[in-house]
C-alpha cells in the first residue's frame, strides 16, 4: 500500500485501469455481462485509495467504466452504468467526504510517541477514522501491549481494515457519534477544518490525563503537550486532557 502511494502519478491510475481491463477480459466469456462490469469496477474503486487527492481517486475509480463506455465493450441496460457510482459511494459515503480522505499513516510515524505519551499495558486506544488500518499498524508498533480499536464509516474499508488488522477491534461507526470517554488515547489523521470539532469532542468526553494525538494538523487555539517530527517530515501533535488554550 505504501509503495503504491509513492509511485509517481499517473502510474497508480494506469496500473489500476490495466488490472480492471485484464479482469474484464478474463470474466467476459465466463460470467453474465453485469458481473463482467461489476467486478472490474469494484477492483478500480478499491484501488482508488492509492490516489493522494480526491480528484486522483475519482480518476482511478472512473477510468475503467468510462473507457468501457467509450469503446462500447459490452451491451448493458442503461441503469447498469449506475453501478460504478454506487460502488464509489459505498467506499466513500457522502457524509464521510467532510472528514479526511483515505490518507495512510506512515508505518513508523508514531514510533517516538510512547516517550511523550506513555500508556499502561491495558490502555484502550482508538483510531478514529481508521481507513485501511495504517494508523492501527503504526499504533501497534508504538504500543504493542495496548487494546486497539478502529472505527470507519465506509463498510468496504472497515472490512479491509479488519482483515488487515485482526488483532484490533474494528467496527463501522461514525467517529463523531462514537463515545470517546472510554479511551486513554484517541488518534486522528483528519482535515484541518475538522480539528476544532475534534478538540470540542475530546474536551467534552475524554477524562483528565488521557491523550489526543493528531498527525499533521494541530488543534486550533490549543497548546500541545508536545510535538514530534515523524519520518518524512510530518508533525505529530500530542495533547493531554484537559486541553489548554494558547496564551495570547
């Protein structure tokens, strides 16, 4: 996964389109036309997580069905062309678009975190918006003894994350409606515009002495307990509850 994200654009798109077309050519003589469309579209939609931005993800997911429509490669009813859109909405539900896209946490981004935010072996840690599980993998590398939970709104990503991280409790849920009060640490890799909401939720629900950790984006107007420079230059912002406002 990390290797694919490092490939220069448009190589991830070309690889995804080629794989979808290969699958289509294999399936076409074997299954009904609708399935010959559905499965390659599903492959392209899952592969869209390789894109580093929304427009790149859209291009990866849409490349195969658009090219198939242009060449007229299969006879299908008009409604069948809604299948690629339905698959895209399954992986990227509309209400999740306001949160972070699928940006994976680098594997060693959190390796220095325990020195600044120590946790007991039985502590519960939540990756809020776990995507494909890269954040859970990084948390496990940093805290091998803690109990890890992940929540993800997209059910295909939730299933993929659960398969990839069988040692974590991964469930489909809305991170903003999930109660954070039972966790000793909540980890986020969100958008800058989501951080004020995360700060308010943590302040309202998390117990004193617990930790809120954010990769890349700081809580606005909040003084961090510490910050780390992760490999690759990303900043890890570490906050201890209750949150403290920055002095003016």
